[in-house]
C-alpha cells in the first residue's frame, strides 16, 4: 500500500481546479481578455458616475447611544432626516479687533440678514428664504441683533430712562423687558472693569437651524448649506470681518476632497510600480533564468500594474450598483490592491520562468495550455490563501465595524476577490500570449557568462543561507532577538490610547483646520450645549409633575462644568411665570369672551410675541390649536478649559446621560449633541478593534489550515501573523500614533497583509515537505499536476534522495527558491507603492503609508528570517525528542 500524499484534500482539489482554469483560459486567451476588459469598463463607468459623498456620523457603531439619541431628536423635529444645521463663525479681519465696534457689529448683522433672505429652498412648489421656511428656531441670532440695536439706541440717547430699559449685561441682557442670553453667540470676550458688561468680543457665532420639510431631500439640504459656504468663500469680501461657514455638510465635503486628493498619487504609484516591476522582472528573467530581454516582459510588467485598477473599478462599480454608497476612505483601496496584485503577478511570472527553464518538449499550443495550468497549480493555493485571508479579514471587519469603515471593508474585500479573478483569467490570458520562451539565440557570450555567474552566485548564497539558518544556534539566537522585539511591541501596545480629532480627516490647506481649532479653543470651553428631549412630559397642569421636570433641569444645571440658569432655555420657566402672573387676567378674559375659553393655556401662552419662539421647542397633540404638550426640548450650557479634550467631553456626555437616565421612567428623556457620534467612538474603538483583530486572526488561521494541514506549520504562520500585527501597532504607539477610526481600519488591513508573505513561504515549504514524502514512498500519479514540484526538489539539491537528516534543508531551499525573489519583489514594490502616500499632507494617507510599509517590512522579515528560524528550531526539537524516545526504547 502506497504512502498517502500529505497535501491537504483542499489543496488537491484546488490544484485540479487551478489546472483546469489555467489550461482553459490559455485555450481562449483573446476571448478572455475581451470579456474581462468589457466587464471592467462597464463597472468603471458606474464608479465614475457615482456621487462622491461622506457621512461623518458613519464612524459611530450601529448600536451606539448617539444613533438612538439622534433618531429621538429627529422624531421630535417631525423630520424624516436632518434639516438645515449650520453655524457661521465671524471674526475681525484686523488682528485682535473687537467685533463689538459699531461698524464691525453692523457688518455681522448684515451677514445674518443676507443669509436669512438670499438663499432659498423650494417648499411645496414655492421658493422661500430662510426667514420664510424657518419654523421653530428662527430667533437663534436675535441676541446679536438686539445687542446691536441696544448699542445704537444707547449711543444716541443715553438717558436714565433708556438705560433702565436697556441693560446690555453679560451673560443675560434685557431690552425693553425682553431678556436674552449672550452666551451662545459671543466668544473670545473680555469684560469691563465692573465685570458685568462686555468690553470686547473676538468671535461671534450665528446659528441657522430649520426643520426638514417633506419635499426636501438630503441632497437639496446639503446644496443649500454649500451655497452659503461657497458665497462666503468665493464671492464675499469685507475689509472688516472674516466669515467662515461650518456645518456637517461642509465637513463632509472637505473629507471627500481629502479622499479624492489621493487620486493623482495613484498615477505616481502606478508609474513607480511599473518601473520597478519592469526592472526586477527583466533582471529575474535574464540573469536568473537566462532569457532574452524583450518587449513582452515590459508589457507583462505594466499589465501586472493595470490588473489591480481593473479589479478596483469592477468591484466598486458592482458595489455601487448594489446600493453601497461612496466613502472617501475607499480611495486608499487601489493602493492596497495594487500591492497584493503585483505580489501575485510576481509569483506567476517566476513560476513560468522556472517551468520554462525545465521544458524539453516543443512549446506548441497544447504545451502552452499545459504550462499555464501548471503555473496556476504552483501559485494558485498561495494566491488563494493570500486573497481569502485578506477577504476574510475585511469581511469580519465589515461585520463588526461602524458604517463608514464597513464600506471600506466591503470595497477592499470585493476588490481583492476581483483581483484574484482577474489574475486567474485576464493576467493568465495575457501571459499565454506574451510569456517568453527560453530561446537564447542572439544572446552575447558576455551576457551568457554574466547569467551563469549570477545563477551560481544566487545558488551558492541560497545554499549558504539555508545552511546557516538551519544551524540550531543561529536559529535559536534569531528567535531570542525576535522575543525581545515582541516585548517592546507589547510595551507599545499597552500605551496605545484613543485620541479623536476631526482635523485628522482634512487636508493641510482645508479651512476646516482653522475652524476646528477656533471651535475647540474659543467656543467649546465657553459654551458646550446639551439638548434634552422630553418625550413624555406628562400633565403640565400637575404641579408635582412640573416640579419633577424642574428637578431634571436643575440636575443638569448643578453638574460640574455647568454654566447654570443663564445658559438654560426651558419653556416651563416662562410658562409657570406666565400662569402665575396673568392667572386673574386670563380668567376675566375667559368670562368676557367665549372664544378665548376654547384656547388652552399653552395656546394663549404662545400667542404672546415674547413667548412665540417657544413653539419650536414644543410638540403638541394638535399643531393648529395646541392643547397638550406631547414633547418638548430644553437646552443648557457647560464650560471649562478641560472640555478642549475629546476624552473629557466624552466623560461629560456620559454624565449627561446618567443624569437624564434617573428620570427615564417618568419622562423618557434623551440627550442630544452634534459631537455624540464622535464621542461614542472613544469607548467603542478599542473594543471593536481588538474584537475584530482577534476574530480575524482566528479565521485566518483556519483558512491557512485548509491549505496547510500540518498543525505546527500553521501554528508558526499564525504566530507570525499575530506578531506582525502586534508589532505594527506596538511600534506605531511608540512613535506617538493614537487610536482613531483610521487606525481601526488599518488594524483590519494589517491582519490581511501580514498573511501574504508568511503564507507563501510556509505553503511552499509544506508543499515541498508533502511532495518529498510522496516521491520517496510512491510513484507520481498522472493526475498529480504538481509533478513540477518533484522536479524542482531534485534540481535544487545535489542529492536526489531525500533522507531524513537532509530533508529539512532541501524543503526550505525549495520554498525560498520558489518564492524568495518574488516576495522580496512584492515587499519592496509595496513599500514603493506606499511611498507617494507618505508625501501627502493628509493624516489618513500618512498613516496608511507608514502602517503599510511597517506591516510589509515586518511580514517580509517574518517570511524570510523568522519563519525559517522557527521551522529550524521546530525541526531540531522534533528530532531531539525522537532521539530521546529511541534511546529510552
């Protein structure tokens, strides 16, 4: 009975399938190329026509509190989606100039009026300006207007009577009996000597918020906000003030611009990779395999760099056809796929050259078909392991990650799948037509001497290297140094912490950088509002219930960092005062006028001009004739220098939620703040990152086991993958990098990328090991399409018989001879591919460049040094244990 072939069943099935695909494609190469180009062209057109958008809330997880709170806030607004929410930040053009000077403040009021009257939206078929379509929050900028009017009146008539009726104190002013808070609008202030009035203000913020109408679309809302932004960025000019527009739409447009700025660097990366591929492929073919330098080799090198772009165009176009939206972070995908694809092309070209060097039969059409089948047999499993593990990494990442990262993962997984498909079809077809023969006619004697010398040098170096690393002392020393490397990596990992800054998503020339800095340093520390939506306020005529609601408000007003009552907008304060002050008058009106009796207290309250603005803060059972308040919202402010830090703001958000949760059973209240989507990531990012990394690592190891059924070899590869990922993050942390959404997506990428080179080396070592056992115990089967491996085994060793003491070195030599040069090509070319990203003034690009370079370099070291050393130590340990058992027996 013959010895069973030790290759795994999956590998044998995949070999047979690979041979069938390779030979079939080689039979119809032109048809294959045409079909692939047509598919790529159609999907790439869809890609180019897809709207490039971004969603800043897409970095919060699906089950985050911020999503529930946002939904409750939108329901309060009776909106199917976000309406207009925009802030205009105005500062003096003169450095340290005060906006309270009459001419500057007048210009600020003009800006408010211009935005309110000149930018229109279609409402039920009628074009209306902001003043006309605004419903609930139209008076957000009244404090600025009232303050300006007060200054005007006091400047012209500063009598005692007027002074008593107009009091422009800070934080609360009074104009003819109407109180208004200056806190939300005036920043960068200095106080007068009495400490009660403003002396100067360096920043004024205007707010424009409008609930969404049924016939509005998200696109029309964004266009309105961008029209305002574009006017002040491109058309507006003033010698007195500078106007900056900030909104979620503006932020997203700048993120999209940052993502799209990567596209020109794709051309740079393509050119660099094409040159590198051409030089190294030509060198390998001419000096290692004694072939001629031809144009075909140049063409195959360039096609190797074109294939990943075809894969990305097809994959993303297909995703967009399926309804997946664009994400700016997807602009990184072509760089990743380019690195993976070129690696696969190197393996295929190297396999062809090696097979061609052994060919003795004429290279007719059947032989070419057979050889292309053999090429895919030799490279197919390794390419598949690489592709499947990368796809698996990104698929798991898509399951566990927030929406924006999920889109990135979908795009990468789909692109890698399409790249594997095009490698097996398009690139195989191109190789069928263009791959050169070993014809050496026309090669000069000098070149032949160089070729022979180079071949001898490479052979001697490989023999020396394998012999050295097979030495137990050298391999043990390498493992000990590796252990020290792991120690420092773990140390760095323990120091990794979350740091969120929206500025990480913008280009260096983006105006958002200045606005974000201005907001962080001048606005947030002095006024950070929280909106509380009371979804079930109960009976507002019940004094006990009202007292409980007031208790909720006061709970927030007395928290650490709270500004207190001056910053609070709570309609019950005015309503309770209204009822107590006008109770007798209301009763007399009811007795005299029956129509008044039909109106509720709330309706009568809102009819007073000074109270009408509260309508936007309340929702009723009957909007036309309010009887009962079904929901209402109130706001209060917080301040403190420590709020500049996102982590401190995250703690503040938790305290808001904790305070409101105490009243949940009574009022079902929720909090809302625009920063919540980001703040929720502070806690979720570490958890999602380590869970995704661990799950990916486990499943990637299982995929390796399907193709490499030797448990010890799989264990070594798995450890190499894990250590590479830990090393990337550990040493990034030591370099000062912090955890954020970009780094979270890089974590998923690193698991996939760290598999490629170790998997290639380990699989070929395992294949050589399996084939050596098979060839020493049985005759090769005619259906065994990897007979080439047996040939290579005999040709890479001076001793054709594979005895036990020598088999390890023979197997390792075969593995390194098969993939050593291709993986070095792949590793160096990936570093070159990432190089252009490192020169971009964009955090996302720099982090991907640094991480990709570090990941691939560590992966290369593990594949060519660490894994051989671990295999050597394993080999010596196994033989030592066997010797001990023999002696004991």
